[in-house]
C-alpha cells in the first residue's frame, strides 16, 4: 500500500480578522519570529502580483500579508474572496 499524502510541508496560510493582533499573538504568545512585516500586496504585474494571480485567478484585487517563521497570514481582500483557509 502506498501513501499518497505529503509527509512534510513548507508553510501554511491562514486568514485572520485582524492582521496586527494576529502578528502580536503569534510573536508574543507562541514565540514565532517575524520574517516580513504586514505588507499590502496588489494585483499588478510585479512578481508577487503575478504569482497571486496564478493562485487566486484574475480579479483578486489586493490583500495584506505578514510572514512569521513558517506561517503566512492574509487579511482584507478587495474585492472579498470566499476563502477562510487560503492555502496549505
């Protein structure tokens, strides 16, 4: 019998209602370190913009994101996307 599920992963992405409070919780309570401060990502022709269009499809607009140790958190899609868990 072969196992087809992954045995490890590089990170998870979660949506949070308040990015600054989530960063504060994960750094102060969980002890994770901040890799990238909260940043606005916009749908454009930049490398990150094109990568997000590949993932979300055209018309995703913008969102804010922060990176902590191995976790990515995103908030505030404009226009809103019907996603609660963005990616694993």
